[in-house]
């Protein structure tokens, strides 16, 4: 892989990052708040690629001009030198004949294995990974943490809450801040080995690599068929029922379902409210 190829890879990688950052694709990799940094990183990579091309063009132009300035061209980017004993010195002053580059215009190619760096680039361009779903959720312990405070609920009935917000109020506040209010939460369906349904959102600290689930058990008027990874908008009331997550022993609260309807997968499938 020569410098021109390296520049091409940098340019494509920067372009892919800008494409992801200007669409919703980046939400599959990092949290929404990192969008400006992603766009900046893409711009820097493109600038580095253009600078590399400019440097290589400038060096090639200088190499073409050097024979005319230094003497007849001998095929090695060096002028022909005569030694005092009449023999030609075709390696040039200070140049070794071991094939190494000592600043005389000879370039060395990097190992061919470096082309493997292109594979992640093709994966980023050609394959949009799905958001983490029920398979990961049921094999990872709940990330629910005690909330710092319980702000007053918004007006309206039912009241729209984030899944993490409801889970914190139900698990650690014993539902006192919920009262008898009807709430609406949204998440994807996951089923444990016993068939118990959960509504789940994956919470992020930084990126999808550190995503952890927050789970709410479902009871009451459930749909007759629940498909894992399908998204539901659930309306219900606080339930005092709770269980322990079999993975890490964390608290998993329940919601008593009054109504549930399928909804499309949201553009941002992850939930950041748990650490905001």
C-alpha cells in the first residue's frame, strides 16, 4: 500500500464518517451527543488525505526536476558521478547498494497485510449493523440505577415517560412519585427462558459497545403474540410486582398493561436518559 492508496483509504473513511454523521446511521454506533465530534473527525481525515496527496505530488515533481539539475539521469533518480579513477559511481554519494532508502528518492512499499485495513472501511460503507436487541438484552444484566431525584410528572393522562424513568420510579421509589397515573412507555420486546415478556431499552454511556439493557416486566392485558425485537408503545399503571435479573440480580420492576400497540423502530433506538 503506497502513499496514494493510504490517502484514498483516509479519504473514504472520512467520507463514510461524514455520511454517517449527517444521517441517522451514526446512531447505530454512538450516542447522539457525539455527533459534532464524529463530523469533526471525518473532516480531519479528509484534510489529512488531501494533504498526503499534495505532499506526494510535490515530491514527485521535485524528483522529476532533480536529474536536470544534478546531471544525466541514470535511472535511479541520481545524476551520474565519475570517480577519479575513471569508474562510474552509480550509487551516488552516501548511497548504499542494499536497496534501502537514504533520502535519495527511493520509496519502500508497506507490507501487503496493511490492505486488511480496508475491510473495516467496506463494512462501514456497505453494512449498517442493526441496533442491539433482545438477544443481547437477555444475556446482560440490567443497568438500572437509583435516580438522584424524582421530578414531578408532566401534565396529561396518560403521561409519556421514558422507560428508564418509569423503571427508576417503580423500582426505587416504590411508585410513590407515579401515584395512580396512567403512563405510556416505549421499548422493544424480549422474552426470558420462561416466556416472561419484558419491555427493554438499551442505555448508552458512549457508544453501542457499552450499551446495557434496562428492563420492565409486563403483566396485565398483553397482546396474544409477542415477537422478540418488535417495538411496542405500552399504556399501563404502576405494578408493585418486581423480580431480580437472573444475570446480575438487579431489580426489574413491572408495568400493569392496559393497552399495547406495535410501533416502528425509532430512529434512535438507544436510551441515554439513564445517565443524563
